[in-house]
C-alpha cells in the first residue's frame, strides 16, 4: 500500500525537455506520462487519475496558465497538484496569476534535478496518502453503515419483541414492574397500570401510593416477601388482593426476582403481576357448585331413603310399583329443576308432569297463576301430588272414565294454597284410618314444609286443601297472575291437561 505507484504527467512542447524530466524523476519509481501539448494533456487527464502535473508555462496554442484554468474547471482535478516550469524570469504578478490558476509551485530553468525530484516526491506522497485516507474513510463509512444497519435491525427486532411481549402480557392479563431497591424508584408497564385500574398520566408510582391500592389483609404477606429478599432469597411468588380506586377488588399473583451486586446485596427487584380474578371466581363457583351438588345429593338420598322406608305394600309387586312410582315422581321434578339450573320449578309444570301419566281426555284441569317454587319446596310438593294422583287413580275420580279432577292454586300473603277437587267418580267413603298415601301427604306438607293438609271425604269426591308457607322473603316477581284464561274467561288458566288446545 505504501509503495503504490501514482501517475505523474509531464507537459512540454519540446521532446528534449520531456526526456530530461523523465531521467530526473525516474528514481522516484512512479508512473511517468508525457504530453507534448495542452490538448494531449487534457486527453490523458480525462482517461487517468494523476497525482502531479508538471507543465511548461510557455507552449504554443495553449500555454500553461490556460491549461491550468481548464484543468481546474473539471471537478475531478480541482485539487490536483500542478507545478509550473518557466524558462523566463517570472515576476511576482506572474506567480500570483499562476497560483490563482491552481499552481502549487514554480520551478525555474535551468532545473535543479534534486529540487525538482524533491518537490515531485512530496506532492506524489501527499496524493498517495490522501488516496489511502480516502479509501480508509470509505471503508470506515461502509463499516459505519453496516454497523448502523445491524443496530437498526437489532432495534427493530427489540421493538418487535417488546410489542409481542406487551401483547402477550395484555392477553394474559399481566403486567411487569421494576423496583430500584437502593433509591426506591419504581417503573410500571402499561399492563401493570391496567391491572391496578389507575391512569398512568396521573398516578405516581411510589411505594406509598402502591400500598394504598393493596388489600389491608394482604399487606403482611407482601411485607414477608420483602423480608425474604433481605435475607438473601432471589425469587418469590405469592397471591394477593388489590382494591382499585373505584372500589373493585381483584385477585393477583405476583412473581419477583432480585438482582444483587458483587457483595450479594440486593440492588433491584423485577417482577410480573397476573390478574387471576376470573380464575378465583371460577374456583369459588366450582366450590359452591360442589357443595350444592353434595347438598342436593344428600337431600335426594334422604328422600329416596324415606320413600323406601315408609312405603308399604300387600305384595312384593305392589311394594316395587309404589317405590318406583315415587322415585319416578322425584326424578321428574329433578328434571324440571335441572332445566332451570336448580333455580326453581314452575308449579304448573311440576303438577302437570306428575299427573301426565293419568291424564286422559278432559278428565283433569289445572288452574292458577304462574309461580316459581324453591327447589326444596318443589321436591316435597311433587311427592305429595304424586300420592294424591296415585290414590285417585286407584280409588278416586281417575279410576273411572266419568271421573273429573280439578286442581287449582292461589297465592295469598306468604302462603300457597292448592285445592284438589274430585267428582263424578266412585262413591267415596270416609276411611276408618289413614292410609299410607294420606299419611305421606300430611308428612310431606306439614313436617317438611311446615304447612297444613286438610282432607274432606265427600261422597261425590275427595276435596283436599294443601297450604304451603312461602316465607316473608318470597319474591313477588316470581308470581304471574295473568298466565292465561279458560273458556269462560273468569279464572287464570295454566292449561287443561289432556284437553285439546
């Protein structure tokens, strides 16, 4: 690189002088080019890079000054070194004119070889060093551009990664934070502000302000986390609650990791907060559901146990039929309750389901307002209706085609009354003792629901009145007094079981 040859252009109209210049400058080891006129010199310059131009001032057609002016007009040669050789005495004005034309030096004739060689060598070396510096600058610029491109690419990837992280944190209801252990400064990301329900433009993240958002019952738990880091723990995880400024309580799980210096002293703690409120609520609902299922299963088993224990039958077949009938009645009301997610059962549908196996033609009519019964009341009332309709099918109005049954109900303050009226069936005689069905109805209504069951054994048909307390807190909104009307237009009608609609 240091011995790279450069081009030196010698311009003179006399071949002898050109030959003399070549001999003098040959020792420099550079590329020597000759031109016998200004035109030849310009042609060479347009095709080659030149370090130094040695030009005679006095030439025909185009003298040295004119040639220098034309060379300087070209952008490539505005800084090219030009040395004038003059065989005549040069005045100061001539020198000034030469410098204005771009000359860097003058050499008088006769030429002193050592002086000429020294001057050419200086400018040739200067040109060489300048070109080396330009190449180095170009390489440096290329490296800078390449490095800048790498940094821009890395920064773009970092921004993209941060965007993905932010999206992942937002999708997972997560937030990240950083706490300078030494000076107490905090830094929250957007997700952290969102979880705590505060505005990043107005909320100042300080230990004191954060403390105000924590649930009072969980402050001690978080103090323990801080003490763990003071004792050398590097990671910690705990669940805690926050209370947003609007009063909403949220459950969170926090994971934190500590950074330490060379002495093992904590200098920074960073962590992630995850909003697990929905998960907590789901767990609470699941636990509640499990307890409710357990409670209902126990109730169902207790009812089934009572049915098995209290059922009587003259034969094994009668006993099996009685048990199956009562279990089926319980199953039917369970189906109704499950369709409402165990919120309750409509009395009209409940009664209709229990009497549907016995409804033929227009024997049975149902009257009364829509009413939503509590699950426990619905189960017990279903068994009572089952006993009444079973007895009617065996011994009462439903045991003959001419028999008729009217079931109506009405709601009074805190009380549901159901009226069971049979007629046109077999002649009814007052029983000497209460049968199992009657005892079962009385036990269901009076013992389990705290109500009352009254029986009137008239010859033309049984009349039974069931009174069931609804409780003082029974919601009035569960009663619809305008469910429909029968043909006479006098009473609310739910439907006529078995009748053509």
